[in-house]
């Protein structure tokens, strides 16, 4: 079992972003947490981060060898039909993740183009959102 974790724009800046929304860990530290959970579940995991919408679309198009995707598309969540369409073509389980609770924030963050094609959405648990997402994906892939 092999999954891809995608992080979108400005998530490479974690650690220097608003800690009350995003926590204090860097992306590298979060990836380490994810890797530890993946090891426990015996899941292979790859990471991809980009600030560019097209690069994220291309990465998703090339992800057919993965069993599932966990994606935090950052601000593109609220704007990108292209990322949504690429995930729909992927046609395997997708979990949408956010560090912050986007529904408790500004109205422009309440809409997600990704949610309608995702198996589920995990938002508001800071770095733990990713750990919860990998557990959820594990259960989906094992039909539990
Ligand atoms: C985010 C929420 C988005 O609204 C924001 O643009 C981000 C991060 C989150 O993880 O909480 O960059 O996706």
C-alpha cells in the first residue's frame, strides 16, 4: 500500500505562519510525524509540496501508481477547479486535510472545490489532521 501526501502553497512556510491556526511545527517535522504513523500501519508514503497550481495538477496526473492521496491544497482549496478535476481523474480515495478549522474562519475559506470528490475532510486538528487522515485512508483501503 502506497500513498501520496500533497501540500500546496505556503505550507513550506509552516513554523513561521500563524501558530494559532497552523501550530508551530515545520512541514519537515509534520512529514516525520506522518512517516512514523505510516510505518506503524505498514504504509509506504511519498511527499510532494509545491507553491504552483500546475505542478500540483501534473503530480496528481502522475500518481496512478499510488493507492490514495492525502491533500492539503492550501489556498488552492478555495480556488482551484484544475486540482479538483485532476483528483477526480485519479479515481482512488482522496482525503482532504487542513491544519485549521476552515469553517470557523473567514467566509472565503468555507468553500472547498475538493470536498465534493474527497472521501472525507479532516480540518482543525493542526498537525494531527494528517495523522487522522492517514488512519482514515488506511481503514478505507482495507475496507474496515
Ligand atoms: C489551510 C487553510 C487554507 O485556507 C489556507 O489558505 C492554507 C492552509 C490549512 O491547512 O488550514 O494555506 O489549508
